[in-house]
């Protein structure tokens, strides 16, 4: 019942504003109970008699402004009719009555997305996702998709990838998911409607390969990235995302692919960072120092840049500098277990037993929190 297409918003909203049913007549029938009104509203809703259902749900809410189901259906009707401002008003009332209603928070975020209120949309989709959305229906899929888009817009590609991986595992993925995965792979902090016409095929080609990679279809992903590199050999990010895939597959080709990205785009922080982690994984911390320093210089706000540099410094016996970098990583990524593993090791080398204990306690807290979260 929820038709929410990212690309259709401007025209759809214009239509919704131009043509609306007459809602000025009396809503409540005197002497009719809430139970009877709710029954009639439900029948009208099920039969697709939208205007009648809308009047009846409004009538029920006049009888009982605390009627949760009435506000929910009012929001659904307005959403399906692309009256997103009205839907938002109904959902604000609903979440004030039922603050743990994850699906209501998510639908509120989707309506705000359509109204281009992106900061509130991100906050409310985050809240709805944390509270729980159910599984498999249109609201669940649209919420994950738009949450991922807004996360990428804010630069949080890591969190976005976990949500897009769930969507990419469904076949066929659908053009909206393919586009989102293309933005993810290319590291673009823009919404689908903001993609320049000249870049649309690039994003789609990258998206098909990324969908396969996220869904763990390794052979399909490699073919997709081979096609991407062949068609766009000098496009920013193409060698990087292929290199990341190859690293996850423990391929010896990974380092060369990542180095090609750095050669083309020396300011690509992510490529420097992946090269540093590849060197650390190979037990070559000296080789990790230069790319880790470059990543920390280019992306000083990213915790993983300082984590890589801290680990490399620690392994090359630069303890004080390494500790400073790891403590900065903990400041920027206070919920990342790998940071506290490295910190505990560094504190142990420095003989700071109290700090070792605190780092390990933080690790236990994070493990407990992770175990308590819904899948």
C-alpha cells in the first residue's frame, strides 16, 4: 500500500498539492460509536474507497484523539495519496502516543525525505530502524533503502553498506537499490536525484557489481567490476571498490588495484587506508606507515585512519605516537571493538595496567551491547 519512489517525488508532490479530495465536510456522524466508525473505516479502506475511509478515520479520531490505529491509517492514506505533509502531522501525533512504534517512526522519516527535510528524516529513520521495522514488506524495504541513502549523504558508508547488503540479497534488486549500491561503491555523498546525467551509467554499472558483491555472489561481482574498469578506466573510485572486493577475497591482485586508484587520485583517503590495512594484514607494518599517514592526513575525522596508523606505529616501536593515534581513534569511534583491542595491547606495552583493564571492560560492554541488539 506504500508507493514511495525516490525519483518520482517532485512531480508526485506537485500532483498531490494540485488535486485533493474535498475534506471540508462534517466528519463525525452524531450518535455513531467509535467501534462502529472504526468498522466502517476499515471496510472502506479494504475496499479502496479512499475518500470515505479518510472521512471515517477522521471521525473516529474526533471521538477519540488517542486512537492509535486511526492515526496510523490516516498517515497511510495521506502517504499513498502523496500528501506527505499531512501524513507527517498524523505520524507526529502517533509517535507521541506510541513512542516505541518503530514502523511509525520509519514512515515519518520517509515522509520527511519526500519533503526534503533530510536531517529529521535521517534521525527518524535511524530511530525506527533501531526500534524494529518487521521484515519483508514495502515499508521495511523502503525504510532501509532511504536510511542507507541518507547515511551515505552524511558520509557514513560503513553503516549504509550493512542495510544495502540486506536489500541486495533479494533478486532482482530493482533499479533504486542498484543506484544506491552504485553510490555506495563510488563513495558519492549525493542522493539519486542529484546524480549528473553524465554519471548515471557509471553509477548503474558500479551498482550492479556492488549488489553482487554485497550479496556475496563473488564470480558475478568480479565480472561486474571487470566491466566497470573496462568501461570507466579513469573514473574515481572504480579501482578502489574493486580493490576492496579483492582484499575481502584475499586476492594477491588487491594491492595493485588499490595502488592504481592512488596513482590516479592521490587524494583518495580510502585507497591509502586499504593499502595500509593490507600491509598490516601481511605483517608488513613498515610498509603500512606511509599510506596510513596519508589516510590520517586526508581523512582526520575517520577513526579507521588513526587506527591503522596507530597499529603501524605500535608495530614499529613508536609507542607514544602510536598510543596517541589509537586514543584519537577511540575518541572518533567510541563503539568500535577493534580500537579497544589495539588500545589494550598498547597500554600493556606501556605498562599501564589500569588503562588495560578499562579498555578490556569497554570491550566487554560493547560485546554485551552487540549481543543484545536485534539482528
